[in-house]
C-alpha cells in the first residue's frame, strides 16, 4: 500500500463528487487532502491526495468508469512537487525585507535538493492580521510563519497562540512592541536575518536547530 495523488477532470454535474468518494471508500483509501475548482469551460478539476491505497490501477480503472469523468492523471503530491512553505505577514516594507532574506536563503538550499517556497501577505490592521494568521494553520505544507510588522498584539497574539497550540508551526517575529513577541519561537531585529533563519529552521540541509535555542530568544 502507498500514497498517491490524482487529478481528475470531470463534467461539472451534481453528484459526481459523491460517486468519486464512494469508489475511493470502497477501495479502503483515505483522502488526506483535496482541492476543487471549476474551470472556465465548465469542467471540474479535483486534486486528491490519497493514503493507504491497496491497488492504484484498479482504483483508477473504477474511477474512469464514471461517465462524467474525462481524465484521471497520476502524479506526485504537492509536498513532493512544491515542498515546504514559509508565510510572511505584516507591513509591506518589513515583509519585503524578510522575503529578500528568505528567498535568497531558500535558493541556496533548493539547489541542494530542498523545495522551499516563500509566500508573502502584506497586510495591516489587527483584525485582518488575526484572521489571516488563523487561516494559515489550514493551509497545506506551511512549516514557518514570520511576523513582520511594527506593532502586534491583542487579537493577533490570540491567533498566534491558537495556531501554535493546533500545529507544529515555527513562529518567528521581528523585534517590535506588542505582546505577540512573548509567544514567538525566535525574535529578530534585522528583517533580512529573520528571513534567512526562517528558511534555516525548516531546511533539512541546514544545521540550524531552532529548538536548541529555547523559547522567546531575541537577536
């Protein structure tokens, strides 16, 4: 048994998804991740990551027997293709500086076999930031969050606490006023260095281990 990823193209009709999940259930496979969207031509595109598949050939054959399905493509998982993600949120100027350090460092590790991508969310406002941070825990492949702002506390701090309780997410914060720094794993003054250390903290090809520093370390 193994894990597989399928991309299924179907006619956009009611009940097709039920038929697909019914077949997957009959094959005793588990759906670990799914992404669905409707293309402009009215075709549905479904990306499924499956666990514990006993016979992938038989599963694909049964799926193709559904009349609405146009194609079934077998390929690598999102983690295999895109790897780990770092999310940088906060004010635009700080975000761009953190991203500069992170992208440069990620490139150094990616040419040695890593697959690390950097996503940025320039955003201000306590409630908007708090909402974005909570949503990050729902995103796939996210390993580290960098808080790049001038002042963060209140609802933002509550969201950071919640995310850390629900996941193994590494949280790095710029050194700024506000209570959010009390809950970060690492606090760094230089935004470029914050980006560099965010990548080093999740890269398998790095020798840096953030857990050896203890909690709330400031640099």
